[in-house]
């Protein structure tokens, strides 16, 4: 069983290669995977549903910034239970 989909009640969105590359290039993959499955899925859904490349890139950058800083999720305050430095 995929640990990301174990408790999600909505469709599971696969990780696009460009998003994976962006997270790897920024050294944020571990911080991404510490996030709860619903947050990871929401980010991917939000990014992949963009109709324009400019919007997709803006959403991707927001996700990267929020994961890097650690205190936000979709512009809402987020207090992680686990932190990776």
C-alpha cells in the first residue's frame, strides 16, 4: 500500500517530474515528505490543475517557499509535528 494514499479519501495525484526535480534541486524533498499526505496531495493537485504555465510555475514556487520556510501551508499557518533542518 502506498503510504501517501493510506488514509486519503480523495484522488491521489502522482508527482510530476518537474515538481520532483524542483524539490530535489532545492534540497527540499525530505521536508516535502515530512508533510502530511493530504498536504502533499493538495500541493500536487493545485499545481497540476493550473491552466497556464505561468500559473503552474507561480504555484510551484509558492509550494517550494512554504516547504522551505516550514510555517505555511497554502498561505495558512502550519505547525509541523516533525521538523527536518
